[in-house]
């Protein structure tokens, strides 16, 4: 939402600022978020934005937690734990790939709040419903989360790299093609990679289709077998 006149700080709300920050982060990435740019989008002075959120780090925590809060979680009382775990992980993966800046923020900012706590609490509930003890439930929830995060890192890294190449003044797509071609030449020196390059339907280093679904099912199969063996 933008306004033609400066908006006084008492007419701004934190929710407006957070929603605008998310739109800016989606469009420009972490490096594109600053209070001046955000104030311009809101039609307000940067000082008014600071007054509501305190700092860029706090704003990123608020924006990130808002995304966590939008992850849809099924009613565990009305569904099987495995279905709930599958839906939970899939919905989080979708949210992280829609907002790659959130994955990038994990390495440099503290992202926490009621939205993330809600998700973490649900993860433990799902694993306890599967039959794990409280300690094992935490371990199982961590396994699922790190798998989801790891799969979201690829798109986040690609987004970050494309932005950096563009900022450096080059054609990001052309530079990516050049680097990919160089990587293919190196990979062709190794037998298994050479065979993949010759037969795979995707570019070298591209993630095969359905890899996330395949890996998630393998993890859930393993957790289910772990419970059954006990």
C-alpha cells in the first residue's frame, strides 16, 4: 500500500509495515530491504518505520514469523500422524520456496515468534502422536525440518546468486549458462556424472523432479519403521 503524502507514525500500524516489508523482501531480497525503501513504499518517513519496529533485524524477525504463521497445519485430531506430517512439511516447503529470503535470513538473523512456535509445537505433537517419546519426538521433528530446509536452500541460493550477478552489472541468465557449461565440462571427467549428463532430462546440477516428495516419503517410512520396531 502506498500513499501520496507522508503518513504520520501514529497512522501506521505494525501489520502494515510487516506486510509491506514482506512484499519488498519478495521483490528485492534481503539486501533490498532498508527503512528508506520501505518508508517510500508506505508513503512515510523512515523514522516512523523505525518507531514501530525498532530495527531491520527486528523487522525481519517479524516478517519471517508472519510467514511461519501462514503455514497451514491440518487438524491432528482428525487425521493420521503421517498424513499430518506430510502436509505440514509440504506446506512449509512451499512457503520457504515462495519466500527465499526467509531461508537466507536463517544464517544472519534471529527469526522467532508465535508463528514459528506454533509450527514447532505442532511438529512435536505430530511426532508424539506417531508414538515417539518426548526426546525422540524432538529428534524426529528436527529430522523432518532439516530435510525441508535443505530442499529449500537450492531455490534460495539460486535466487541470491541471480540477484548478485545482476547487481554486478552482468546478464544473470547468460552468466548462469556460462557457469553451468563450465560445471558440465568438469563433471564430464567423472563416470557417473558423465552418464547422468548424457541421459538425464534435466540440466547438470538441476534437482530431479519429485525429489522432495521422494525424500519426504523415505523419511516418513523410516520414522514409521522406527516406531514399529520398538
